[in-house]
C-alpha cells in the first residue's frame, strides 16, 4: 500500500507540474494557440567599410574600348559629313549607307 500511495502522489505531482508548465505559454491578444510560431528575425545586414585608396598604389588603367554609337547616330554623323563636303541628296544617301556600315 505504501508503494501505491507514493505512485499516486508522483502521478498527481506530475500532473500538477505539467499543468503549470502549460500555463507558462503566453498567447498574444487576438492570437490563437493553433497559430504557427513566428519565423525567426532576419540576420543583420553585413556592412563593410569602404575601400580607401592608397597614395602610393599604382593606377590600373581601363583599357576597355569606348562603346560604339548606335546606328542612327552613325547615320546622322555620316549625313552631316556628306552635306559638309557638298554632296547632293542622292550622293549623301549612298555615302551615309557605306559610311555607317563600316
């Protein structure tokens, strides 16, 4: 009998503590116990300090070629050159086609 009363007391204590542990869960106002938990906050941003140019560092030149102007810009330039050189309208058209396609 002594063992049975000890077991009953242990079960009762476990039920009391389990009830107290479940009471510790806080549900925000307007929330529900069935809502999923909120996701974790995003990581902080990685802020790197700016690169400071050095006074004695060698300069690295940019050898990239300049971008080619658009076809309409090349046609306009060629027509202007042809008119400046005194060509007539039909000669300007032929000159601008050959000039812009080079």
